């Protein structure tokens, strides 16, 4: 990470490096936004993760890779954690909506944060 890159931008860059399937989404995002806007990228990424959850149960599915990365990365900084909490966890489906089962797949750290961000599920 370059010293002039904020930690929320670094989070996005690290995620894309860890989950190469997100590279095209990131390139389109940077082109359309004229740079990296972490909360907006995470909104778009969350939609792709939810689509993957509903369509792909394979061990290397996009949703599995993304959840594993976010579980490892959470706790690194307040700035990055805010993006994960508000623009990923809060954006997950609500009970009764398609894809809500992904909540059961969250690791222990993300599950704890999810219950704080969305105590009602």
C-alpha cells in the first residue's frame, strides 16, 4: 500500500488482489467514478457476492472467497471496518429476502459485527 492511499481504498485494492474475479468490476468502478470510492464499490461488489451465493456453491465461489477475505481483514482499521460494516454487512438481504442465508455463512467476527449493525437480522 502506498503511503498516500487511505485504508478504505487499500481495503478495496487488497480485496481485488485476493479475489481476482472482482478485477473487472473494479476496473469499471474506477473508470466510472474516476477513482476508487470504497463505499460505492462495496455496494456493487455486494450485489455480485449475493448473485454468486445464489448461483454457485463451489469451494472457490466468489462469495466464499469474499467472506473469507473480509473475515481476515476486519479489525485492521476503523476506516476499513466502517466500509465492511456499513457497505457490506448492512447491505445484506433482510430476513425473508432471497440470499438471506448468506448471513449463516459469515465467520465469527463478521457475524458479531452483523448482529451489532443489524440486531434484528
